[in-house]
C-alpha cells in the first residue's frame, strides 16, 4: 500500500511538472510570435521573456486553483472545474492563434464583434485547415478535458497532490507579485490575456463637468467650415479598396521579398502614387468610415465593447455620396462580400449611396464562394464593368466604391484553393490589371478617375523592414495610386495624406465648390493635413499622431487623456479636439459586459 501511495505521489508530481512545462511552452509560443514583429520585440530577450513569464504567472495561479478545486471524488464538481480550466486553456490557445494569424491579441470585444457571424469563423477555419479543424476542436473541448478529468481523479485526490497544487499556486502568485518593468512602451506584448482585456482608459467616461464644458464650447477647428472654389473638372470616379493591401506588398513602397503586386507598381509608375499615405484605423470598418465619411474613426467610450461598429457615423452631410449628390453624382457601392456583416449594408444606406450590392448579386450565381460568402476579385471587377456598361444612369456622372475580399486573411488563392498571402495578392494584382484594361476599352480614362488604395494595413505581424522604413507608422502605411483624370499630378507624391482626406479632395477636384475643416488635407492640390491620426489595434487606448516631423502617442483616459510618448504640437488643443470627437459619439452600449 505504501509503495502504491508513493508511486501515485510520484505520478502526481510528474503530472504537475508536465502541466507547468505546458504553461511555459504556451508563454514562449506567444513570446516567439510577439518577437516576429520588431514593434513587439525587445533588444533584451531575457528581459522581455522574464516580464512576459511573470505576467503569465497570474493566469497560472488560476490554473492551479482550478485543478485543486477539481481534485475531488465528487464527479459533478470535478467536471465543472475541469470545464472551466479547459475553457481558459482554449482561450489561451485562441490568443496564440489570433496573434499568429492577424498580429493582434485576442480581445473579447473582437470575439463578440465577429461572433455575430459564426459562419465567418466556420468558413475561415475551413479555408485554413479544411475539415481538420473539426477533430482538432473536438480534441480540445471534449477529449482532452475528459482525459484531464480521469487523471485528476486518479492522481490528484490525495492530500499530498493537493499540497503540491497549492504550492504551485503559491509560487505562481509570488512570481506574479514581483516588481516588473511597468515602463515598457508596448504593454500588449507582455500582458496576460486577462490584463490585456481589462477595461482601460478607452472606456473611461468623461466627467459630467468636463463633458458639459466640452460640448458647450466645441473646438473651432472642428466646427468652422471653409468653402473654396473647386477645380470643377467633373467626370466619373472609381475608388477600389483592395482588402489588406499594405506598403510591404509593394516593391515600389518597400523593396523586399514580397513584391506581390508588380502590375499595380507598374501602373503607379506610369501615373501618380503616394509614398506617405496613412490609414486612420486598423480594421475594415475603420477604413470605410474614414474613406467614405471623412471622419476620424476614433473610438467612442465602450466602442471596443460594443457590436455597433458604425454607430455615430451615419448620415453625415460630408459623406462622399452626399457631397457629390449636390452636383448630380450617382453613387454606387459594389462588393463581393456580405453586406449584413456588422450591419454594413444598412450603414451604407445612411451615407446616401444610390446603389448598393454585395455577395447576393445575381451575376455571381453558381460561382465558387470564399470568405464572407464572397466570390473571387476577378468576378467582382467583371461585375463592376458590367454595371458601368449596362446599368449606370447614362445622364449622370458616377462615383463608384469597389471593395474587394480575396486578399482577406487567411489569404485563400482562388486558383489553387491554398492559403498563401503571396498567391492571393498576385491573383488580385492580375485581376486589377485586367480591370484597368477593361476600363481602357471603355475609354473610361479620357475623363474618368481611378483611385486604388486599401481598407487597412494587413492584420499580419509588422516586419523589421517595415519598422526600419516607417517607424511608428509601420502599422498605418498604405499604397495609393491614382490613374486617369485631368489633374496635373505625375509620379511619386511625397506629401503626407490620410484616408479622411478623400471626400473633400474629390469634392474639390470634381465640383465648383467644396468645404473643409481647418487643417484638412487635399490630395490633388498637395495640401498636407496638419496632423494624421491612427487608432492602434493592439493598444486599444492609444491613438498615434503624426504631425509634420513629430510623432506622438496619445493615451485615451477620459478627462486625463494625454500624450504619453513623443511630441504633439499644440497638444492641449489637439487632445481637446480628439476628446470632442469622442464625446460627440456618445457612450456606446457595452454589449460584451451584458453578454458576460
């Protein structure tokens, strides 16, 4: 009996040590992925590793306590706590998967946001792993928890085993309690998942006194309207937003190993292209808000805990469709994606689009479908040509916004069916070149303008080459190519520009009069914006500001919103402007908290 008890104790400690080794391995897997992005890397590897391990140990305390609570002969209680334990482990695995796929941590707000469309998750996993993801998921949520329950009943019910579990919990708590490098500039790289999701300053409401003063005395720079004579060139406009197209995909913008859009680069060299064009956010909805409304997609209070991603940006009179409608323009939005996703279709209607179509379009009947129920980009471009030839109103100029999908992660190449970022972008590059050729056949460029850009920087880890070339703006730099029209711009344009410049710039270029805010940029006159802003994806309470030669990191924190790094010219005024924009959006319903 004594030998059997000793053997059981030895096996219990072996189980404990293997569990600890697994937890350390998960931590180092995340460390490896973080260090793939130089923005997430620390010159001192041991410093970064020790800090990350220290913060992960806070979750290890939960693991050991859950195992202690599960070490009982009462089956129902054991199953309950083992289920909670494996739910935690599943979330940790999902965090690593999200970091590997998108270069972002797993934020529960994003789970809620995309959880509205469970088919998106199913389609994504099927495209990435085929049907293999189903047995893998079964293993994680059924087989491994059952196996853990069996081992717990056999190995951990003795007082010696429970003592070992509590000892590990105590050691983990001691490690977590040690002082850490709290001054590290990129906390998302080392915070554990619970810390990363803990409500931060971005959800801190303004005090009633500050809010009343802010709303009653709005910043003149945001309310003053300057109207000037436009160029009045007229003609049609097509804007193509290529999903996830980033500077690192272009040899023209970042010479390197990718070079997956050579045809677009060649077209850019023959026309006009911007080498300092910035995204204002980090998601597709951010990009659409900026490009179509001209407004900064700054997060409202609870924005990242809400499923209402477009709320507060509806029906603005300065939206691109409404601006140009005053001069007789017919506006169309064409995508091959699902318009119901995040309520995008309903939101587009409030912007004043005359025609909106998505994946349900009859031209796509029988075509193979990919992520978001979308057909491949070549079919979207063919559909756009068909619309221009046969369905556009002949008596009115048109502005058409075309949103692609093929190059969305996991980057499924429509030809091979394999997940390959390079192949997916080469496919779209070829389809885009064919689209340009079809427009030439229509004599479109005689007086028509084609603008090609992106909706966001790709949700992939930022490379050392990007950071070396673009610094803090590596997560914001996008291609912008302009073809055709009657403007005088040729070759590379080095004037900084941002997404929010687009509606005013086109209004000024196409019509006889256009209005703008002080400090707003104009793509076609070479007027740079006073400041460029970008909401950060991994630090959700941070907005980057690029003002001339200065870069600043602004922390949203209610009344205490402030610059935490860098230099922001006229900081007090600019922070007040950002606070006003956020206050105008109101406080969103925190759907995530309600769900939890």
